[in-house]
C-alpha cells in the first residue's frame, strides 16, 4: 500500500506540511489542498485513495464537501475527518455521511498512521469487491441467435486470442463495451485489468493526463495506460480525442513507450488497445479531425456492431435475458410478454438499440400493471406510433411512418401474398422470392408470419 495517494485538505499550512512529511516518510504519495475548491481540483487530477479532510474550513466546510463527494463520485475515496473542535455528535455525523473515521486535533501521529493504514485496507477490500462483482457478470452478454450475432461471437473468439488492436464501431447502445469486455475475458490478458476511459466524458485539456498520467512537483499520478499495464485498455469514443493527444498516442503505440505529462522518464507500454467509436472514422480522417496514421494503427481488426433493427429476431431473447436479470438481481416483479406485444417490439426501429430495450423492460417492470404487458402499454412506453399487423388485402402505404416501418409493412404483405399462393410451402416461396430458405425462415419469424396459417386457409 506504500504507493497509495493521500490528499490532505486543511486550511492550516503547518498541519498540511507536518502530516505530509510524516506520510511521505512512510512511503506514501501525498498532495495537499488548503480549501474545498483546491480539494475538488486535486480529487479530479490525482484520484487519491484516501483524503484527510478538516471539518472547519473557510467557505465550504468539510462535512459539506464529504456529502458532496459521497453523492456525486461513483467510487469516492476513503475519507478520514479531522477537527480541533471535535465532539461525539460531529464524529457521528461524519461517519453517518460516509467518512471512514474521525481524528481529533492535535493529531496523535501513532493514531494517524494506524487510521491511515486501516482506511487504505478498507479501500483495497472495496476495490477487490468491485472486481469480484465484475467477474461474476455473465461471461457472454452478446445475446442473440441471429446469424449476425453468431458471426459476431465467432469473430470475437478468434480476435480475443491475439494481441492485435481492435476497432469496434457501432451505434450508441449497440454493445460496443460488451464486445470489448468479451474480448478481454477470452484473451490471455484476462487475469489483468480491463481499464475503460470514455474520451467523450473528459474535457479535451484533461485527456492526455487521464491517458498518460502526470508528474508534478515530484508527485506521480498514473494514467489509464499504467493502470491497465499487463491488461487491456478500452479507449471509448476515440473520435473525441484532440489532434495533439492523437499525435502523442501514435508515438506511444509506435515506440511502445510514453512520457507522462510533465515527465522526462519513458514508461514502457504493456497493454492491448481496443478502441470504440460511434463515428465513421474514415469520414473523420477526410475531414481532418482524425489522424490517418492513427486510424490505420488502430484499425488492425475492425468489428462492426449490428444495430438491433437489423436483427429483430433477437428481440425476444434479449427481453427474456433482461427479465431474468432484473427479477433475480434487482428483485423486480416478473411479467409476461404475449405474442402481440412481442410483435410490436420486433417491428420497432430501436434507435437506442439494446440499451433502449433494457431500459424499456425495466420501466415496464417498475410500473407494473399486471402479469401481462399489453400492446397499449407497449405503445405508451415507446411513446411512438408502432406498426400494426397488416394482411395482404389491407395493405396501403402510410407515408407518415419511418422508412423501416414502411418496408416491414410491404415485406409482410408481399410475403403473405406469395405464401397464400403456394399454400404455405416455404420451399416454393423461397424459389419465388429468390431467398435462401434459412434466411427466409428468419425473415418470416422476424415479421411474425406463421406459414401454417396459410396452409389452414387453403384447406
């Protein structure tokens, strides 16, 4: 634990200096802040494992800052409160709001060191628990029996066993991060970390520090490349990286080493890089927003995530998988999706892809209106007009619907017409419409057409 980073936040410079010297003598990396605003900046820049936080500070006090971090940070650091005016009530409040412990001033150096050690052990246990929960997630979250999903899984299995860099592209919600995690789990690097950095969520001026780390006043902060050493680094939304950082990244990938921001000693690069994007990088290259050499360096093995509208036959399996997870893990009440409701969902265009589907299922379970999910409830939850069932005799174009919905309407009418002509014989239908029989069966299933019904009408 000697490499842990500790942030001391206190408006008394002498206390900061004294505690910093003691902790640095113990081998810890230490930063200081004199008020809440400096502490906020240090938390973002250094991501400390432990914060020693004074309660009584000018401006924003320590308790307010403690509550702020506990409410807004996904993984807040372990926090030990300090006060020269401590009492039992203040200490209880601090613990209740999420502090690990409370120290009274003047500080006992022996008690300080014991408390720091225990707080850091608590951080280590918490991080191990997070890692274990991640490992307990289903090994294969790429759900679906469609041809496109089977091909995708096979491609990932072949790619995973190599050290090649991968570029995953696809629409938002289509499962790019899920694919990256599957590649990591099946790779020789599976025992090491998979570190994800979402470049779209980081201010442009901070991206280089987040990726490569920094050296400032003798303090070293590890970036994502060092955190993922021996494992895999997922650069999510790679198109949002500025050109200066792109230049540094291409240099690091080419030389197999990099410099921290503000540093002078090279750090060896030992990661497998997976990049993901919702953009067309070729267009970004043409527009001058993305370096061509970096594009070809990353695009060794391209993987394209299919949007859900291109494999609607997987909608039912995805719903069942989401139901199982939300009932068993989130303890939501189970509900049944009858055939007519599933048919509406298969015909929906899913602009948010699998993520939108999971969110929809969650809403339908939370706002439970009975054991079955009815069609009106589906239409209300989607908030959009959905396509109604259409027979060949009823088909008329609806110019107000989406192109996808209009195409589905026509295909259903077209196939039902010819299916009735051949009395439900799929082999003859395949010859008439010019489709391979396996693909035709999938198309009929996606459009909720049962060939047996045509046979009954003919008999």
